[in-house]
């Protein structure tokens, strides 16, 4: 039987994600994930965990709740978790805009390549801020709009309607670092690099102001 939640997922995006993201994952994951996930211990929330690319990077003392709205992604994440035999990671179906957790529940909130796709960035970052403890960190890896090049920025704006459709809601032209700061999170450090032509990616750590 197909549940209503199942109808909301992206079956083909989920099935292809490990392959479509493989080149970037191989090139950048081993450098970025140890700094983003590998330094997150204590109570950790990962948002938009996908198929679980981050699972093997968490330290042993992390108690991780990993959320994901797409049931097809969750199915795959469950399989990966079973293969890894990791018992300190729990999976739940939820979306970033409505986190089912009390205020100040987590030492770290973590996300990779997610805030390009959330329905509402301002709502989602307000939720990140709400569930973080005052001395907690938000640890992120995202691709962003190219504001250094008028050409590439315009290309990103132009392709967004089509890209969103093929990419399960992904917007190539979001100013995500600005949105993090607008939510009351101060950037502690951020690194920027180019993964695809014209597309900057950022990773770093922010803290509640
Ligand atoms: C490009 S995939 C990245 C998956 C994973 N974080 C990784 O690094 O491989 C984007 C993920 O964000 C999830 N996502 C989309 N909208 C979301 C939302 N509103 N809240 C939480 N996750 C969301 C998608 O279902 C998908 O699993």
C-alpha cells in the first residue's frame, strides 16, 4: 500500500543520489565531513540525512538523531545504518521547517547539501537556532549562488525553475550564508571552494549569537 507520505518523496532522486553525488563526495567528502560531522559529539541533530553519507564520520561519543522527510531516502539510510551496525544513530521522518524537538535540545546541528532544497530557508534556520543549546554549533556544507560573477549568478537564476524540478527542489541560486546569519547565527569559520563550474560551495561552523 502507498502511504500519503510515500507519495511526497522523490523515488528516482533517492535511487540516483549516491551515483549523482559520487564525484563530489569522493573529491570533497573525506576533507569536509571529518570537520563537519567528525567534530560533533554529544547530542547531535543531522537534518536531511539523505542516504546517510555522513554516518561513518561521527565520533563514537555522538548521540545522533538523523531526520529526513523523504521516505525513499529514509529507506536507503536505514539500509546503510544496518550495514554499518551503528547503534548511536536514530532515524526519524521530519522536515527542517518543523523540528519535533524541544528548545535547546542539541549540542550540534549538522547538515550537508540540504538548505538548497528546504521549502523555506528562514523557517528552517529559525528552527535550527531554536533547538541549539546556547553554546552549540551549526555545522554546514552547502552550495550557494555565485555573487562574484554576474554571468554565473544569472545562469543560476535562469536554470533554477528547471533545476528544481530535476533536483527534487534544489535551488542553485540561494544565498545560504546570508540566511544563516539572518537567523541569528554568527559564522565562526567558513571555507569556500568550487566543485562545479561557476558554483561556489561553503562549509563551516556557526553559533547562536
Ligand atoms: C542533495 S540531498 C543531500 C543528502 C545528504 N545530506 C548528503 O549529504 O548526501 C538533499 C536532502 O535534503 C532533504 N530535504 C529536502 N527538503 C528538506 C526539508 N525541508 N527538511 C529536511 N530535509 C530536506 C532531501 O530529502 C534530501 O535527502
